[in-house]
């Protein structure tokens, strides 16, 4: 039986989780540097007494290093949700250096969501024999083909049926690959003039500005 523990309250998924009937607990972390939540976390784990502790993303994977000596009989699973790149921020690089070495000691299994991600972390130095790939799931009740909505969207935005639409969805962050998307879009436009490219997401104004600047540099304002 799954039990979800989150750091912070709110977020777009919290209500969905509550309505789903899955057991859920929020640690109500007060900020990035608040460490008092650790007491609540340890007490909650003692109460739940899980068989497996699955940590999500790098900071939670790091946290498992502290939990292991306390709950040493539990099985630990780490998650990797990206491809490793060397231009991470200093703190992130330090965290991943720790995780690289502790990947041989702490987790019983590491789940990557892509084969490219698995390969990149193995090349960086993670324990290769522990990393398995499980791709992201898609809720087909939400993300399903709807001809009426497709037609309405195209009509609203001025795209006739001859136009080929290609899009990228994700927050505005370097790791999401907007630069690669735009460079590929430029190359595709040289071959197929009927293509238009959609960028959907949100994020920092700084990253959005980089995307807009690159669109202008590539002279793709009429295509994106």
C-alpha cells in the first residue's frame, strides 16, 4: 500500500492525491534551509513502518543517506528523472558527487525514467548494476485524442489542416531541452515549410528570455 510524504503543502498534485484515496502526509517544511522537518519525517516513518522507502529526486535521495542508519532494515529505491549534465549549479554538483559514491552503498534499486538518463548517470559514476528504467506513465483518461478540441484549438490559433504542429511541453529550464527543440525546429523548417512549433510551459523570466532571444537569433518568430 503506497503512502506519500511531501515536503511542502499545496502544489498542483496535492488535491489529486487526496481525492485518490492514497494515504498522504505533508511535513510542512518552512523553507529550503528548514531542517526541523526531519524530526517529523523520522516519526512518521516509524509510525508507517514501510517495507520500502522510495526517494524522489536528488535531495530526497541524499536524505536517504541519513535515514539508512536509522531504518537500516528497509529497502531503499532512488529515482533519476533527467540526464546528467556537467553544467549544474555548485550545490547540485556537490549533492550528485555524494550520491555517486553512496549509490554503491544505500539504494537497493535506482529507477531512471529513460535509457538516456541511465546511460548518463552510469558514465558519471553511479552504480550501473542497480539502475533500471521505467518510463513515465501517461493517464490516458486525461491525455486522450479529442478531434473536437483539436479542431477548436487550430481554429482559435489560425492553423488550418495543412499546417503540421510540433510542440514541447515543460517548464522553462535548461535541462528541458528548449534550445535543442528550437535548433531542430530550424532544421525542419528548411525541409518542410508548413511546420509550426509550439512551446508550452512556465518558469523563470530569465529562462523564458533565453528562449525568446534564441527564437529571434534563428529568425523563427513566424514559425514558433
